């Protein structure tokens, strides 16, 4: 378990900056030393993407899509306050994981397919199916993949410059 202070130190950012991220990404604020390691993993991912020049607005849009997709897949039924962060830090099957929440969808993401009909919750289903109410996990996944592709393109352009800057910074030591 982590505290806000230890996460701030690990990310080399002031705690007030992390509080701002918590507010803007609508993350739960937990008691002192009650943040799971996965919470730090999420914040680290956001910081890495920001360093690669992905705008915070784009990341928040991606985050909203990921949470919506996970809700449509009934992944929100675990009872955890941080259910959408609990997979952050996992490394296996990285090609089938969502970028921010790191949830493993079980299929390679560029495929644009899902195994529908999975139900991870024990509560009774709604009277109408989500698709009958206008919700579609496939549509949300399509929106997610479009935004993800834009982010990948930007990162591909930015990464060489960041690597050069890291190499250049060694001369300043």
C-alpha cells in the first residue's frame, strides 16, 4: 500500500499535482497509506504518456471510454473502490490490455473484437439489454481504438525526440 506522499516522491511530483490528477480523472481519494500499488501504476502510466506529449484532455477522453467499456462488460462488479485501476502494473498479454486501466480483454486490441456475453457481476440484470438501450460495447471499443491509434501515432513521432533528450541529458551530469 502506498501513501499520497510516497506516490508523489516516486513520480517526482508534488502531492498537490497528484491531487489535481485525482480530481481531473475522477479517481477515488483514499486514506493515508491505503493506495494500492496499482493506483501508482495508473499515475505512472499517465505521467509517461504526458512525457510523450499526449495531452491530458486526450488521456481523460480515453479514460472515459475505457471506464464505459469496462462497465458495459460488467467489470465494475468487483466491489473494489478502485476496480478500474486494479489491473494497472500487470505485464502479461500487453497486446490485449487497455492502455490506462490495463484490463486484459482477452483479444489483441487492434482486432476490434470482444467476447460478448461475459458477466462478472452477481446482481440481477436490467430489464432491457444494454444494446436495446443504445449502448454497445463494440461501438465503444471502436471509439477507443480510434483514439488509441491517434495516441500511438503521436507517441511514435515523439519517442525518438524523447530518447535523444534522455541521451543528451547524460552530458549534464
